[in-house]
C-alpha cells in the first residue's frame, strides 16, 4: 500500500468513507479477513471500546499483546501503547489510528534528560511508568503501570536506591504506601493534574454517601479525599463491588462508559476540572485518546497505516524491563474485558 504524503503530514489516513458503508460491520469484516485484533484503552470513546476485541488498562493491554496470535494489532489508545505492543511483538504489524495521539506524561520525560538524571544519581535502579517512550524504557530496569507499581516496588530490597519517573504524583503515592524514598522525576499528566478539589468537595456535599474514586496520577490533595486510589481497572472493579449508589470519578471520563455498562443502576459523576482555559484544556478528557475515532479505525484497517516502528537497538533494550514487569505481575489477575 502506497502511503500518501498528505497522510504522513497529517499523521493518519484522511480518506472519506462512503456514506453507505456500515462502519461497524466493515471493521469487523476486515478484522476477520486480515486476522487483526482491536485493543482499546478505557479512555477511548464508548463506540471504539464497544467494537474492540479487548478493552483494558495499560497493564491488561500489554499482557494481552504479549500472547496474541493475531497478525495485526490495532491499538486504539496512545502512541506509547502501540510502541509497547510492537516491542513485545516485533514480528507483528502494530497499527495505531493517529500518530498525533501522544501523551503529555510521556512527553514530560525525554531520554537524554533522563540519562543525565541517572548519571546524577549513581547506584540507583530506574523504575519507569509505562507512559514513556521506547527510548526511556530502554534506560529502565523495570517498567510499572498503575495496577502493579506497588507490587513491583515491593519486589526490590527495602534499601535499594530507586529513581521513579515520570509521574511525580504516582511516585509520591508509591513512596507513601511503601515507606520508600524514591527519587522522583518531576513529570505529570495534563488531565489528572487538573481536577478541582473545591468542585469535588462540593459534589460530595450534594451527594452524601457518594464515593470518590481517584487515579494515582492525581495530585496529593485529590488523593487525600479519595475513598479508593487505583488504576482505571482498579477503580472500575471497586465501583462494581462497592455498595455505594453514587461515585465521583477523578480520572479520564472515558472510563465512565465501562462503569455505567457494568453497573447500570449506579450513578457516575465525572470529577470536574479546574477552569483553566488559559493553558489550553479545561476538560477531564484526554484529547489524545479522543483522536481515536470509528472513521480512523476503519481507514487504519483498510490501508494498514499508520504502522508503529521501533528502532531495533532501542526495542532490544526496552523489551527487558517490560518483560520483567510482566513476569512480576503474573500473579495479578488480568483486568481486561474481553468479548
Ligand atoms: P492505567 O494504567 O490506569 O490504564 O492508566 C493509563 C493512563 O494513561 C493514565 O492516564
Ligand atoms: Fe497520557 Fe494523561 Fe492521556 Fe493518560 S490521560 S494517556 S497520562 S495524557
């Protein structure tokens, strides 16, 4: 397939889809014909989650891609997730829907700066959150996700010196629950860093008995008022098992789709963000995740582009810390929803 220059410029296949095409049935037909499988993160739009073969958090998506026998993996999420799939499955074609779907957290840590930081902290092992580029993972001893960070940090001897990056809020949370003093990289996510404490407290007043669910990428004041702190899958599981009728959810609002499907009789309220129009985004949606649309999914499958490539030397180094994470996390029940 010849990739058009205009697609390269835009970062996705920008072709009109004829109005008589039934997107859902065509997407499923192409998956069957090409032995392709669609993975979606909980933060993507509901219709993208609904057509996917597997929906999950970062850990579940990595666990799944490590064992698929599909020829093509279509990752509806953000770029680092596609890279993780490619690193774990170098022989497979890994497609994403839009090369512009990055991650502000991954962008907050580049490999050259991390390399200098590591030199400034001799004798430290490096623990990186999965929301990082392949080049950062290549400098890392072990990768973690928010589902398994505590388990993996606990696997190090208590006196082991550790650097943790790039999310400072997750790092501080793990320090507090493990009693460690990891050196933290000063990075963060633009969505999780923006929730309004005042607005959440007001919602709590309006809904006595509501439980507050918080992702560990949120700052400490938001974590302090949480009834539970967990990964997207952890928060989803809690909302299913807990008896409360109302939940205030402080993570990307895409997760509410799965929460409402799993517990249709419960009420889920997205935690409001601060009014921060001046920095360009004042929403509880990840603009990168929302670049995954049904039309792009159709075109990506049809033209088998954009394809993720990872430099061979980088991939050879990056695969080790990811596999180490998967090995340590074997005991964790996969939080993936498969259909
Ligand atoms: P999870 O590990 O909970 O899937 O989080 C991924 C992410 O991007 C959080 O912002
Ligand atoms: Fe990255 Fe934040 Fe979007 Fe998650 S929500 S993918 S951390 S920008």
